[in-house]
């Protein structure tokens, strides 16, 4: 599926909130787009983002390998 996300004050505010958690600005924006798109999961191999998974409640942040293991136990 493809969902186009348009820049909005709400999107930038959400990205800023993620940035305040210690995420790099572009990572925070990418995560904010996933939340805005109502993604079921945000898949990444970036350890710094994965470490923040517990504090981000709006989308499940997961390593792709773990995600696949859940789908095919």
C-alpha cells in the first residue's frame, strides 16, 4: 500500500516530539509520517530508534527480523 503524507503543522509537531526523545531529526520525521499514516509497525534496523520503542506508544517499532518471526513462527 502507498499513502502520501502531506506536511502539516501536526506532522511537524509530532516529529519535534520524537526529536525531543533523542531521535535524529530525519528519523523523527520518518517516524511521525508512519504514525500519521496509521502504520501497524515501523520497521528499522537502527539501534538508536529501536531503543526508543518502549517510549513511543503511537506505533510499534520493531526490527524486521523480529517482525518476520512473528508472522512465521
